[in-house]
């Protein structure tokens, strides 16, 4: 990865007018910078997804349809607050499978799986955030014309993803009320701990700079590994070049 370390954009902490609710009063704990994201989304029958999200969450739908996203990217600047980013710990690729939920009318993300190419980060995220992280071998290659060749294989099981993708147009912020806004502009995630208690992890970032994208998805068994059947339709695709993010610790969601 060619991205420089220690280039986190702290000015995002002042960019708050777009947020649907205020930032938490408590201090944030982790920085992350996400690079070269592909959002691939499929509409899925809500009856298939509802049993797969915690009972304490309400599945969030757009025009009556639920959505499953597969999101691939690379991360840098992954570091606790006031701790320098360590090269071997702070930069690695990740790919996740997600849907959308709301609790007390706060819309958020619910993850079915997160595959990352850093076993230490996987362990920490499982312990600290109770997220379903898995170790994977991930190879990301950058070719001509902005093409990204992204290959991921989970260490255990049959969860594989291979796609070549690139942006095809200019970046714009999603318009509130649009499907793009529904799928991306979310400022928390929900997770369940070992005692089946629902927790919320607040996050902050600027509005998404979304670009239209094209992708040749050659293999994708990530959703299937989570027990979800994706429909045989072309996915809705978006690309984002960069997003700087801070996370707060989990808090009880009720």
C-alpha cells in the first residue's frame, strides 16, 4: 500500500453539520482511514434478513426492501487515540458484509462478517467491539486506469471474494432521502456481546464522496458464508477514494 502513515485528517472533527445527531460527549478512542472502497449492494427480501439480525434491532428498509452490502477497502491510520500508527498494526485490507438496522430511531449498520488481513487487529476487534471479525489472506493490486484487483480468502471456511473494480465518474455527496444516502450515511453500528446485550458503536466521518463504479465480481461467497442468498441481479455499485473516521467505545444501545 502506498498511502502515507500519520496523515489522518483531524479537521474532520470540526465537520459536523451533516450529522443526523450530535457527536457523543465521551472522547473517541480510535482513528481509521479507509481507502479505495467498493460498495456493492443487493436488494434482499426483508423476510429472509429479519431472522438474521438481533431481535432488539429493527431491520431498516428503503421503499420496503432490505439491502445487503459487501464493502471492500484498505485501511491506514488504525491507531488508538494519542498513540502513533505502527506500520505493522495500522495498515491492512478489510472486507465486510452488512445490512442496515435502526434502534430507538437511530439508523446504523449491522455486520454479518468482517474479514481482515491482520490477526492481531481481528482479535482486538472481537474482544473490544464484539464484532464478527475473521482472519483472511487479502491481496490488493492497483493497475492502470484506476483498476483495483481485490482478492480475499478467509482462513477457515469457504468465504471468498475476487473483484476488479474502478470508479467511473466524479465524486458527489449523497442526497438526503436517496437510496445512496440510506446505504452509506450511517453514524453508528450495532453489535451484540457474549451475553446477548445490544451495544452501539458511534462513529464520525465527513459526508461520503461517492463515485459511480464498475466492477467485475468474479467470486463472491461472503454472504453465502453468513447464510444469506444474494439475488442474481447486478449489484448497485459505488466507489469512494478516501474516508477518515473516528470510533467511540461500545455503549449499551437501550
